C-alpha cells in the first residue's frame, strides 16, 4: 500500500474523484452537468443505434413476413444444392463417356451407357463385377460391355439400378471372333488357367489356321448380340488342346479386366438381335 501511494498513481486518482464530486455539488441543479450529460449522451446514442438496427433489419415487416422470407430462402438454397449435385453427376458421367469418345465417333449407331464398377465377387475367379447402372438406364442381359480399349464382357444379370458383368476371362463366355489379318474364326472363352493372368482363349481353330502372334482378334457380329469388329485383344501364343483336339490362341485383352473400373455398356446398335428375330420368324 505504501508503495502504491508513493508511486503517485493513487494520489492522482483521488484528486480526479475529488474534482468530480465538487463539480457535481456546484452544478447539482443544472441538468447538463458532466455526469448527467455523459449518461444522456450514451443513452441517446444507444437509442439511435437500436432504432437504426430495427429499421434496417425489419424494413417494416412483421414477424410472420420475416419467417416466410426465411423459409423461401431455405427452400431456394435446398434447390440450389440439389441442382449442384445433379451438375456433378452429369459432369462425372460426361467425363466417363469421354473415355469412349473414339468408339462412339467411329460407330455413330452405338448407344453407350457409361458405368462404374461398384464391387467384385471375391469368390469369382473370373473377375465378374457389378456396375452402378441397370434396367432403368436401358441396360439388358447380354448387352456388350466395353473397356476403354476393347470388349471386356457382357451383362449376365440386371435389376433396376445395378447389373452384373461376366468377363471374357470366364469359360461361360462364348463370343464369335475372327482374326483380322487371316480371317480365321473361332470362339472366345476363358479358362481357369489363364484368368489370373488376364488372358483368355480364341478357341476352336481349324487345323489349317494361319493365326499368328500379334494378330488382332475382333468380334464377328454374326450372332446379333455383339456388333461386328469390337476389338477383343491380340494373340500372345498358339497352343493345342489335347482334350478338345483343336488349336487355340491365347489372347491378351487390351484392358486389365481384373482391375477395370470405368466401362461402357452398348445398349443398342444397328443389327442388334437380327439373328434372334430371324430365328423366331422362322
């Protein structure tokens, strides 16, 4: 306490208080004394701020009107968010479809539906997978499924929103194919021995075939299920099947089917189903 008094600060404070008390006593009957004026000024300022804020915030609107405006703004924001989600969906689909631009450009009759692999069956050794599009997107059983560089399989099952893709690595596949260089024909089907290596077979070749390593294999289009000239892959090796007593070629697809994510389903093309319709007519 002694140190505070000796510092002089306490003496200055007491002097100021004494002056204020004296001024208040001398001006007790005067409305605009120092203390009163200060309080009035502060009160007046606050009242002006409050009035201005009230005028600015309400514009004369009632509580119900303000509530209605707020609800309208909330609805507008909700609609904008929904439109933004739709925009991103369309943007993503266009990006996926762009990967198949060359296929569409060269085949204007194709109707392509881009899709993405949702999940794979861990118990399927032939790498079938489920995509995020189904019958609601016009996808049907047996529709061809394309990777970015060639045919990878077909639709084996479909519901409204998803579809299962059976790959060309599976023995269940049976696609008519031809060697573009030699015109030799055969059947594409997978095998247990080749699937893990991302390889399939060009089977049922004639003994006098001329298929050679490096040849490109495409679809024949003869069945009406697959368009003609869909690229499947290239010949890696030639072998002989002693069980089936026929030659076959080992085919390497241009896409890694075991890890593929983005695909396109061909839901319509010129000549689709012609063989089936002719058979039914007969």
